[in-house]
C-alpha cells in the first residue's frame, strides 16, 4: 500500500516537479484547479489509474472534492483496494 502514493505521483511527474514539495503540499495540491491536465489528458489519467490499480471510479468519486487533490486521489485509491 506504500507504493500507491509513489505510483500516483508518477502520473503527475511529467506535468510538474514535486521534488520541492513536502508531503502536506503534495496532498493538498489541487491538480484540477491548477489545470495540470487538459480534458484529454485527464481522461487518459483516469483510465491509466483504473487500469493500473484494477479499480473503477464512480461518478460520485469523480465529482468529489477529494478527487481534486493528489492526497484525496490517493485516499480514494487506497480505500478501493483494501
């Protein structure tokens, strides 16, 4: 389960440098509001995560405030695979 944050951060590494951020800043980073991905990239991100972790996100999860941050996304994935 410790590898989930590392895997999730790897999805973001091509779009931003997280090396200077601490854990709290990473968890709170709102990749939606900061427009880190365009719409096609966002669909590809979701598809990759669902495939890699063998999960499916519900519409409710996709629209939740938690889904908008890296920490929230990590928590949603962790809850789905426990």
